[in-house]
C-alpha cells in the first residue's frame, strides 16, 4: 500500500494554515494583545511571524519534504548516528500533551456551540456570563462529554487519511472560517462606537512597549505557526516533490496574518461599542463575547456563527496534533491508520481528563503551584515547544548538507541564491538566538 499524499498544493496549504490558525490565533492572541497594549503587540507579532517564524516554518518544510518521513524517521534518515530522532519524540510527546488540554477547550467550544441553539448563552437567566462559564466548566459531566465529542470528531477525520480526511475537511472548513470571520468583522465594524476599538487595535502605543512585549510576541509567533513539534515536518512529508516550498510557506503565513487581523477587527470594535473590557484574559471568548452578542440584534445567530468558526479553527489544529503522532507509528502502512488514530486519540482524551477536572473536582489540587491544566500548558508552551523549535532549527541548519538544503528549498520556486543565503543566515544564527532568549526568559523571567 502506498504512502498517502495531499491531493493538491492548495489542499496542503489549507491544512497547514488550518493547523496554524487555531485557539492561539483566534483566542489567545486577542487576549494577550489586550493585556499587552493592543496595536504594538500585533505589529511586532506580525513582523516576527514573517521573519523568524517563516524561516523556521521553511526549515520544517525542507526537512519533511526531503525525507518524506514523519517525526522520528526524518531525523534518523539525515543523521543515522546519534540520538537526533529524540527531537521527533519530544515533538510527539509535546503534541500529545498539547492536544490533551487543547481538546478540553475544544470541548468548551463544543458545549457553547450546542448551547447556542437554545440562546441561553448570550442571555443567561441571571445575566451573569462569567458565572455561566464557571457553572459549565465546573460540571465534570457536561464538559467531559463535550471533550470526548470533540476528540471523536477529530479522530473521525484523521482516520480517513491525509487526502480523504484532513485535506477534505480543511478544504471546507478553512474557507468557511474565512467567510464567517468576514461576516463578523463587517458586523462589528458597522456598530456605533466601533472606531475606538479599531484605534485600540491598530494604533501602536509605544509606552506599552517592554521587553515582555517582544518575548510574548515571539512565543506567540511560534505557537501560532505550530512550530517546534514537527507538525510541519509531518505535513510537508506528504507534499509533492515539485511544489514550491517558499510560496507554500508564504501562503500559510499570510493566511495566518490575515485571520489574526480579522480576529482583531471582529473582536475589539465590538468590545468598544458595548463598553466591554478588552483585557479579560482567557475569559474574553467565553464570557465577554457572549455578553456582546447578547446585546446585538440577532445576537444568537452571530454567536452561533462565532462558535462554529471557533470549532473549525480548533478542529483543524487538532488534526495536525494527532497526525504527527500517527505518521511515525504507521510508517506508510495506511491499513494501520484507523486503529492507530483511535488508540492515540482516546489516549489523548484520557490524558486530558485531569486538565478538564482542573475546573471542578481538581480545582484545589496544585502541581508546581498551578492547577493541572495550567501545569501541562506551561510545560508544553514554555519548555517543550521552544526547546523543539531550537533543536529543529539547529538540526536543519547544521546536520543537513548545504547543497541538499538549497536544492530542496528552491525546487519549483523562482527564488534564487540570495534568498537561500538569507534563509540560511536566519536558521543558523538569528532564529536560534531568538529562541534561546525567549526560552530563558520564559523559564527564568
Ligand atoms: N497553531 C495552533 C494555534 O495557534 O492554536 C496551536 C498548535 C497546533 C501548536 C499544532 C502546535 C502544533 F503543533
């Protein structure tokens, strides 16, 4: 049986953009930006995405496509001696843990989505949206079932394979996500008082600029592009030999930037129009936004659309997080895919249970001073992801041969040696340097 592959380059780009555009972009980014002073944060984030982020994305693409192997074998093929494949294993562990709590939020979204049919989310009986969120997350059964439902949706798609599963779902979900954002953005921008929100979002406030702004933005840029866990190595390993890597990477980055801007323009103007606080942290999506929709004509319809969008964004990222684990386990034997996907998916669900219970039964149990959910998030986002990103960048830059890198990077592309030299400079020195700075800051800062 043949190794699966993407049916088209656009399918690959949409799936990779689907992995990139997720809770990080539509949920975390707006609230971190809200806390970090708005416009300037976004601006720095976008610049970093287009420079350091894009170089590392290309490094993962080059490694994946040239070896046509998943997380473990890709490293082994390039460096058979030594323990380099541990980079892939770190990526698999990180993805496993990441999806275990990512899917908990996926479950909350699923619950809100289902509840949006009844309208009691935008207009809770006692008018208190934050209390409703607490009430929902503290009910282990409701969020537990929603968590499982979210994982099953993810498994059902991934078990169908690259072309028939992930690509097909992404081809429907990503354009739908874009159209819904467009609708929400237009609605938000045409509200009375929206302008102030646009100013908040786009006007750089230099007084808010600190070292933190820069470091948060860089961490966010890596997270947003799904870098450091070999997801992009895995996805590109299924890509046609002659598709241009630089233009694929640009498409992914530009789509991410576009959606990040659309998310900002959909959220902040609406918050300002209704006098809602922009700096409410994680609660932004689950309590502030429903409150905004509650005040809008046809608010339930818009809220339903918003939750559908969130669901698509979260699912397309979840596909990639299972796929990176499934690919090395089946090694091209597609007949094993179904069974492996179910096993991996259900194990991730089980691993997520304590994260889910962090808001109910385990709310008083602390690990390193944090609830379980936050402890796993910390381990993955602040340690495993930057570590993986650093190792991948160094591996590609120093373990792969220069002529091979050049060949793979430029094949099918109109770009020439200048581009190659700049990219090499980025992945050899600048990207690792930036990651080391963030890494130390995140752990010791
Ligand atoms: N890029 C995703 C987001 O922004 O939500 C998160 C993510 C997905 C990170 C897949 C890493 C990954 F491998």
